[in-house]
């Protein structure tokens, strides 16, 4: 078990968790609702989208373009690009750098981003 802190998000990693490895350590003070793959999910205004994905058991958050290998947020600071998702229809958004807003639509990304 380990405690990690990245910006506003505090998590407790649980190796024996059955549904998700992460949960909030503090209650949500300013609740909002976002949609993760079409499923409503409670979040705190301003928390990172990657934090929401990590605790909502939406892993992997994307598949690699070559080989379709599973990927999930890793560095939580914009360096690894493993957290790419589609947010409000815009693909390849770094979820660790995007702050959650009420009504935001977050979708996992499979393969390459779409070119419009
Ligand atoms: S988690 Fe590494 S860039 Fe977002």
C-alpha cells in the first residue's frame, strides 16, 4: 500500500482492490458530474481527468496505435503521454493536464487519434 500525491489528487493504492486500485482519501467538496464512456461519474471541480479515470476503473484509458497495447496515466505531469483520451470530441488530450468541468464527456481512445 502506498500514498501518492499529485497536485490536488491524493490516492491510496490498494493492491487487493477488486474493482479499482485507487480511491480518494478526502471527500469531494465541490461535486460535479462528468461522463466517462457514457457513464455518469462524480468528480471534484478542477481535479485532473486522469485522477477521475484512475479511480473510476476505466483502465486502460487508451490503446497504443501499434499493437493496441493497454495504456493508462503514469507520470501525472504531462511527460509520458500514456494518458491520452478524447475529451468533448477532441482526441489525444493529455488527461493528467486537463481539469474536470461539469458535463465534460471523456472517452477512452483506441489506436491513433482521428484526423478531422
Ligand atoms: S500521465 Fe503522463 S502525460 Fe499524462
